[in-house]
């Protein structure tokens, strides 16, 4: 007796197709984040080593990564705590360095309207430089249904979080087994310089960077390591003031009449173009 093949139920195909369609935006976000991951993994590894060598308790070193979740702030906190800075200075410095995240959240907030509160809390926690860059590129497509864009953002942000936590933990565990002659500290400033160079695209950013560097250099010997905090706060103030001035100048700039070059008076019509009386 021949066994006839069972017909594949159409419902299973339809369910599998819907599942793949739901997961596709998450995978697209992971692929979009992939170019960032090697650099962030190396950065997180060095940050973990720096925390391990700063003389911090092991628990504090591991907790810094999820509690602060910011490479620059983690480096600053580890350095200040290792140098014996006052806790209030460490907290204020971390908050000042992470103040840029307020700008990111203000830019992403309009796209997150209508989402559940737990989703907004998770998305805000995962909002750092790479996740904002990847997510905002998708949100700018301005799709009517943003569910795919939300999934794209979460896919990118979650894989970045996993890589960062793994790299920081690996660095913290390996710090005690690495030779002291192996100096990895230079990797952090090089990475930060590379990240800053890509963002210095306006006069406001250039002035803010110059002022921040100058104040940090002058304030190296300030008590309680207040020089770093002062540099960050003054740099942010200069950036905001410069941006406000540029916006005001653009708002009052004269607009050239249509059909004329900017800065030139409207030319009289030539005799050839004038209507001749009949």
C-alpha cells in the first residue's frame, strides 16, 4: 500500500511568513549595527581593562557598564574614582558627559509617541551614540506605520548592548592577568578623537571642542579633579550659545527676490521684454 504524502497545511506557511515578516526589521537593525560592533567591542574591552586597573572592587567594575552605559562616562568615572576624586565630582562629571543624550532623546521622542511606557523606558535606556545614529536613519524615512522602525531600532540597540556588556566584562576579568607593560590606555583617547572628528562638522562644534580642550588643559591641577567637569560644562555652554547665535543669524538673513542673484538689486526689465503699446 502506497503512503501518500501529507499535504502541507497552508496555515503553517502563512504563520511562518508572518513570523518572518515580524522578525525581519529586527534582523535589518542588527545588520545596520554590524559595522559599529568591532570598534565598540575593542572600546568596551579597553574600558573594562581600565576599570579593572583603577583599583575598583570587582562588583563596582561590573556594575558600571549597565548602570552608566556610556563609554566616555565610564572611562571618566573609573579614572576619577581611581584618582580619589570626591563622589559628587564623579556623579556630576558623568551627568555632564551624558548630557548629549538629552538631545538624542529630544530628537527621537516624537517618533516614540504612542508606544507603551515600558517600551519608551527600554528605548531610552539603550539610547547611545551608535544606536541613535542607526535608529534615526530609519526613522527619518517617515513611514506611516512605525512598528518596523521601532523593531529596527531595538534590534540594533540590543545587539550593541550585548556586545558592549560582553566586552566590558571580558576586559575587567582580563585586567589582572595582563602584563603591566601592556598599555591599552591610549586606545580610549584615540577612539574618542575618531568619534569626535566625525561629528565636528559645524563652527559650533569646532568652538566647543577647542574651548573644552583648553579648559581641560588649564584645569588639570584643579582640586578634586574639577577641571574635567568644568571643561565639559563650559564646552556644552559654548556649543549651545554658538548654535543659538547661528540659528538667530539664519532667521534674520535677507532673502533675495525670486529671479535675482543674492545681494544684487532687482534689474530693470530690458526693452526687449517690455510690452510695447499698441
